[in-house]
C-alpha cells in the first residue's frame, strides 16, 4: 500500500521558477527511499512538501489517504510524517532535553504518563539517555541532532523524513543514526525517506530518486542508479569513492571489473588481479 | 606563524561543580608554519574548543603553560586579540549562516573595515575584489548581488572571502565541507589547496571526513575526550590500526584497502592519497604481470 502518493507535484517560491517540477512517485508503506541531488536541485523543497510545511503549487500529495492541501488535517498529517532537518540548532525549542522531546507529543495531546514512556523510548533509541536532564545548548552538534531525531521519534510517526540530517555527525554518530533508522525501518516498519549527499546512505535504500533542476532525472535501485556513471556526473553528483578509485585504476591500465560500488567490492577486484 | 601549545586544559563552567566539564585535558601540540593540519576525533572530543583558542575566542585558563601563535602570547592577559584575529582567520561550521549584508561586496568588506579602519575606499575595494576573485567568484557579477540569492556553495565562498580579506597567515576551518554536495565539496577542496599554495601559509581543518584529511593534510592530531591520542602524518596515523579504532574514527578508504589487501598478501605502500594509491596498485599489477 502506498503511504505517500506524489501526483504531478510542482512548487514555486516566487512564481517565476519552479523548485520542483511535475514530480510523481509513490512511497510504499515500510519502504526505505533515498532522494539525492546537488544543492539547489529541489530535494529539500520536496522534504517540506511531505508534511505540509509547503503545499504544492500544482498537483497533490496524499499522505496515508489525506491530501496535504486540507488545512484542517495539518495535525494529522504531521503526526504521520516527522521531518528531521539538517541543522539541529533550528529545531530546538526547550532548555532541557526532555522538555524538548516532550514538545511534540504535548502538542498532539499525548497523555502525561505516555509522554514519559515515549521520551524513554526515543532517548534510548538514539543513545542519549544520559543527557535527559541536560541543556541542549551545551551539547555538541552531533548530540543535538540525535536529540532532534528523538523529538521526531517521540511522535511515533509512520514516516520519517531525514533531510540531510546526518551531515553534521561524526562517522560513528552517523553510523549509529543509520543503524537506528535501519532498525526502525526493518523492525517497526517505519517508512524512511532519506534525503542525502552520502552515497553510502543511498546504498541502504530500496529505491533511489535522483533529482535535477526539480525533476526526477533517474530512479531505480542503488545498483541501477550507479551504473549510470556518466549521467550521475553530468548532473553534478559524484560516484562513491570506491567507484571513483576503480575508474582511476582502469584509466591507469589496471583491469578491475565494472560496477564496483563499495570498498569490499574494490578490495575483491584488486585481489582478483593475481 | 608557528603555533605552540603546552599543557592546555580547558574546563567549561569552571566555577560550578555540577555543570563543569573538562573539554580539553593537558594538550601539547606544535603546528608549523606551512602545515596543512588536520584535527580529527569523534563528536565531543574537544576539536572545536581547541581551535577556538587559536584566535582567542576562548581564552586560556590559568594552568596553561604555553600558548603562542607567532609572536602572540595567548596566556598573557594583555594579548592584542584584535591584531591576532586579523592574522588568524576563523571559518566556522556553516559559515554561510553568518552572512548578513545586503550585497556580497559589503559582506566581504565588513571585516576589513573593522580591522583596518584607516584604509581608503580604493584600497578597501581592491582588497575586497582580490578576496572575492581568490575564492573563485566573478567580482563584477556578484558584487552587487544579495548573498542570500546565491547557492549553498557560493555562499560559503563569500563567507570565506570575508575571512581571507584581511590576509590572515593562518586559516582555521571547522568542518569546511559539511553540507556541501559532492561537486561543491570537490570544488571547495580545490579552493583550499589553491589558498594554501598562494594565499595563506597555514591551514588548519577540523573534520570528520577521513578521506578528505588523508588526501590533503600533511599532519594530523587525533583527539579523544579532550586529550591528544597521537599526532603524525596520515600514513602514521591511519596505518596504525589501534589508534583509529580506539578513537571512534573511520579509516580513509585508501588506508582500509591497504590494510585488507596486506592480509591478502598484497603489500602496498602509498601515502594514502588517491593518486598515489592508484600508482601503487598499478606498480603491483605490472610486477605480477611481468612475472607471469
């Protein structure tokens, strides 16, 4: 079943140029979808359309049966779709971590006792239990982002949209968040839409959409996408570093095989030279 | 300017027993003039706290034995911070959030006006033009534009122009490529290399991106929980497995491959830059092919 239907959606900020142009796709319940594109390709605009922060200029987005243009259904839509943005500083509202996480559930009328449980769950999931009574402004960037993700988890959304939300984390922190997201997706069936520059985050996805100038330029599984090396480059994206090194090796006359996506495959290919 | 640090410890909220937090713990370190120096470590390891000392945004606490940046003594209360800050440029995480002026020209000019109020309008214009061109933007085209109309990568360039306009000798960048798309990142790294060759003598970057650090830095310091675990060349740091794993860091791809290949009986000895790694694999391939 589709949890999000994007139907011929366009969006313009200034009525002269469209940031998103006639985009259509479905996201199935429980799917892990990645959206990639260079800066200014329209991917963050799209993120804001999923939970009705923006309403399409043309076309329609249906979230679990509700059109995002129905103004009286805003709360329902935002209960279903939680967005984690790039910069956690812009999303922190309270001076104590637990209050910050409680803010969302309080707003949608969750009972007091249950809010406590949700805070426990959310902090545990992101590995920040120790910081429950800390002040968010005393945390590092990566820690703040984990609190922001916990704030979304506390709403128990059906869909989580990650708008480049791992960009400020260190590799270990990033991997932890990716593991959390993967776990939520696989074990609890939460639908994930990851908007990212990181190619290794794309590799986790069931389906990838590549945006260019507001339009879908490529779609498919990660492997299908990265076969299109030349096209990826022409729209301002780069192949994963392992693919890049493989290409350089070929240029230098070392015959490593085609279609290398990650470090394990590259290692295998070099070993095979023997 | 050489940077010398001995026994630097820094405690946040020093006076409050319940809130105090030791961010830096007995750091000693030398950064030579001309270094492209990388500071790495997991979130909360003290990297940002350390670099903010270098231009005096955070003042040294009493127990610091030595902290000099060129001729500036940062443990001295009378240190001329204004002059120091014109020589040590600081580019924060997401510097584009600090853009504020109506035009690119005014934004870049701001620091210059503050540090060198005695310059004439012509002298200022000339310096602003040079800074904007150095970061790879077309001066005539962007000077009257609003910085907020520009793309993410361009905004970051404007922000950097606003820092290098005072001709600092040391440029400190905290997570310089975070949030840039892959193409923006590549262009930005090229810009840093160009700056390092022609414009600023010493570059210090704080980064989580080990591939970036291995490719560009000649020296790296690894921080963990406020302490320095190790300093050395990328090869020294990343080819000693335990340093990296104990510090919560990833290996750069080249170092990972080199380690794994060695376990498979293929010994490569690159300096961990991509080009050198490719060269090493090529040599290996020619050798086995020649042997057959």
